[in-house]
C-alpha cells in the first residue's frame, strides 16, 4: 500500500468516525462524551479529539450539564441545527415544491410552482431552477451555509449520476438534473426517485423510525414504492426496484403510459380515480360529483359528505392498493407499510378497504397483522425525504472504525 493510500484510508476512517459520532449526537443528544464512547466503542481520547474538531466547526455545541455518577458533572453535546441548511425539492406530475430546512429538517420556507402542461427539457429545468431560486431568495441564510440540494423526482432515476432517466408524466428522458443544478447554483445536488425519497424521509422522521424493513407506497399521479431493507434503501440491480405502479393487476385492463395493459397505476392512481368517476357519471350514476370539477380532493370531500359514488370509488382504489400490498407482504414480508402521496389524503376511505384485503387474504396470522399506516409527513413527505438524502451524507448509520 502506498503512503497516499494509507493517508487516504486514514482520512476516510476519521471522517467515517466523525460522521458516526455526529449521528449518535443527533439521535441520542444531549449526550456526554463518555456515553458517545460507550455507544460507538471508540476510545474516550478518540471521541474527545473528534468532538473538539466538531465543536470548532460549530456543528456541535455544548449544552446542559448532565447528572454526575460521582465526580465531575459531564457537559452534554447536541447538534447545532442552524449550522447548515438544505433545500429539498419534490418534482411531482403537475407541480414542483421546494423547501429550505435546517439540520433537523425543520422547514423554514417553502414554495410551490405549477408546471406548464407542455414541456421540453429546457422549460422543465428552467421551472426547477426558478423554484429553487425562489426558496433561496426568501431565506436570509448565507449561501455558504447551504450544504446541499436534494431532489425527489418521479419516474426512473439514476441516483448515482443524478439523471432522470425517464419521467413519464413529462414524457422526457435523460434529464441531467444534478449537473444542471450544480452548474447553476454551485451547491452539491443529489437526485432520487420520489417514492424512495419518501421512504427515506419516513424512515428518519416519520412512521418508519427504528424499523428495519419498511415498504413505503407513494400513490399520486403515478404509483411507486420505496423499499427499506435492513435499514437501507433497496435499489435492485438496475435501480428500478419499487416500480409497483407497473405491476399488472388486470391483464385485460386499460393501456398504461408504459405501454402495458392493466398496470396498478391504471386503476389506483389519482388520474385513474378521476377517470373512473367520469365513466360512472357518463353512465348516468347519480352523485354530487360533477364532470367538469373532478379532483382527488373533490372526490374526498364528496365522500365525507356521504356521496355513495365517491365512497365507492375510494373503496375500489383502496381494495386494489390492498391487492398490490398483499402481494408485496407475501413477497417481501415488511414489518410496516406506509401509504403516502396525494391519494392517501382520502385517509380511512382507502385505508379501511385496503386493510380488509390484507386481513382476509394474508397467509399467516403475522402477515394479517402487518401494520399499515398513512404517511406521518403528509404533503411534506417527499420534500423532507429529499432533504434526508443530503442529511444522509453527513450522518452515517454505519459502525465506527477503531
Ligand atoms: Zn404501466
């Protein structure tokens, strides 16, 4: 091994340990240096050295005095959440939402821009830059405190190079998001599929905390799933794992935008919900719903007002989602299933029929009792997930190297 290699691996080890210590302080703080040493199995002098470095950068601060177990009372450490800031972006089918947060993922400012109906790569990237410029301009935070931009993008994403390989809602391919944003803003940018971003956000800040195997379904204009196995995002061989929206649930069903017939997305997405409502009204069903004013929100409101058709449409959506989820439960055996995205706002109208499918069709008692919940982060799920992609670069959940 050459000297450069040795220096390189030493630097890496040091930075890995720094990241592990930061994570312990983030998750267990306020915490003493002695307790950090116990948790990480690093020696107390190593912990003291790294903590001194971190205190110097300002990302860690000394806070309250802890209880003494005999001898001097220890000084406790916490993360200075305002040390750095992050921009999280959610690129949906119809709009782009961006937030600015601190290191606790607390939102300080947010903006949403509606996307034009027809777009080419150039117009899309321009809107994306406008949204980020907008959120930056409303913040008093200096640019050098910005440590990253995280983008949750629908469709197939190459997360290594930050390229949107295929964005079905825009019918665009190979959009170099990372490169464009880094050239324009000079801020490191990470791009991830939106369902995977949501799963990561739920795993750090929502209903997936402290759970090793989670399935997170994003049900909106499209349907995607983020899979967390052993506490890590699962990508599959080509990074396309989780495309649950394109599993076939009716081989004689409607043509999907992917070219296949009867994908889950053609039945249970928000678009499909509106389409089915239109068809029912067209066939003369009596309802409070009106052809010219249909949206997921309106259907939910009518269901709450007791409209039979609206309730039936949501129930049907829940049942189909339940069929998709029972297949995943049998295949993957997750500990918990989280449902997010626009359609999840219909709450119990879809959750109850969905749970019913799982409770009646699952193979074992344990599988029947798989916990199924709505996203805790709600509308902010994907943006907080996008922020988490950046946080993940600083706070490592790996073990320390002594
Ligand atoms: Zn499809």
